[in-house]
C-alpha cells in the first residue's frame, strides 16, 4: 500500500524531470498523508503540475476517498474502472513510507530510489465535484498498488506502482495493465525512520533521517 509519501526535490528539478509547470509554487513536503493535496500531472493537461486531493471520490461516491487502488482489479471495480479508462495521472514523489511489524508494534520505513531522484506513481483521478459550502472541491486521486518487490516485501505485502521515466507518457496517453508491475528492486533502497512520521503534523526533514532498526537495538538477553 502507500499511506504516506513525500516530495521535497527542488522545484526546478521537478519541473525539469516531468517537463511540466506547476500551477502554484511547489513547497517541500516530507510527510504527505491522505486528505492532503499533492502535486500530480493529470492526463487532461500533461504540461501542468496540479494539486488534487489524495483520496479518490467517484462522481457517485459518498465523500469518503480511496487513497489506494489494487492494480489487479482496477479495470473492473465500479469505483475505478471509468477513471482507469479515461483519467490517469502521475503522482509525483521522491519516496514513500510503510510500516514493518516488529515485536513492539510497527517500525516505519522510508522507501526511495537508490539515486534519490523524483519519480511518479501510477494514479487515477476524478474531477472536482460541487460542494455546498465552497462551490467546488479539488480533483481527487488515488495511487495504484501491486505486489511488493524484494526490497518492500519484508516491510509490507503491497507496494505502490512506480513508473519508470519511459513509462510515464504511455501511462498518461494509453494506460495499460502491463505497466502496473513491481518496480525493479535493485533500483530501490529502504531504511528505518523515526515514528515521528506516524503523525502527519510532523512534516520536516527530521522524518526522513535514518534510525537504528528495532532488531538492531535489542538487548541480547539470550546471551546471559
């Protein structure tokens, strides 16, 4: 799954990498959660970086958003099949977080490209809907997930679909289930981070700092 993400690469690097201009200034984000707005390139305007809300709400939905969608069923499920056919997007990121079960609970891990370059998740989006209080909501999006690769599998049984640069244009133009496979493990790294990331209010560079893994700081009482 993908429950948190980040994008703190420089605005210049993001514009260059995705060949798109943001519709408002890009601010560094280290701990983005569902319900937040987040930079994405929607297939109706591939030269723009827009800021839809994370949590796709279908036109007929009740207001609760889907932060993730399983790639194996996305073409068939009523919540996603129209968006899969017509409204695809690139969700821009430079890392994501997931939680590994450990003896005392769950240890958060950050997963990113080994070269630390920004990348895109495969996403789907829905247009803004009328809202009684504001007149309109922002568009919404979801991140597609797939089976984990060898880096993510020890941490979680799902991972977001990360597109290679050569796949991004095709995803926007055509889609295709053949693009929705695990990202090459040799191009990723994962490392433990502080449980400060558990609180979305903690949105600072501190949350990406590596900490000792729990299994590395046990007391070793079995030696006595």
